[in-house]
């Protein structure tokens, strides 16, 4: 039974499917579960957000605001949820964070790249499966 779950998210449809699958997985014991939604912001996105909103504090607040509906959706299903915003290259940042904290499971959506794209660009979900020490579920 997974009670403390890191759910990597970026607000995409792939992430939303991962959220729904996680909620189905924990439904029988949902009152004992805590989900931490984790959004890793890379340097370029962070820089663009600061330029857009004027300063880093406002950019961080706007990022968290983006996920308030998602947190509410999860809590409406009877599961505790919180959002954490991290800074850095998504794969490495998520791997370090997951390995430094006591998660029973990490859940991430798959981006669905083709073989050539994955070979050239790599895959966040592939790296997480390879380097995170706790069980990882990749949702297609």
C-alpha cells in the first residue's frame, strides 16, 4: 500500500492522466494517503516567468496558483494533497528530490515521444525509472 506518493506534474494532459490513475490506485484507502504534486521548473521557463510577472516571488505564487484546482480536485476525492515547486532540470531535480525524501511511490505521466525523439532528447520518465530508488509508475 502506497501512502506517501510523489506525483510529478507539469499541468499537461499526460500529468492529468497520471493523477487520475493515482486516485484510482489509492481509492480503497484514500483517507490514509498523502500526494505531493511536484512541479520542476527549468531555468529557461523560470527566467520567462520572472520576466512575465516581474519578480521571482510573484512567478512562484503564479505557478502554485496554476495547480490549486488540481490540489482541490485531489482533495475532493478524499486524498490529502499539496504542491511543491522545485527549480532545475526536471529529471535530475525530481530524481534528487524523490531520493532525498521518504516516498512509497513516484508516479509520472509518459510524454509519448517516438523512439527517435527519446533517443535524441532522452525522457524524464525514463530517467526517473532508472534512478529513483522507490517504486515508479509511469502512466501512458
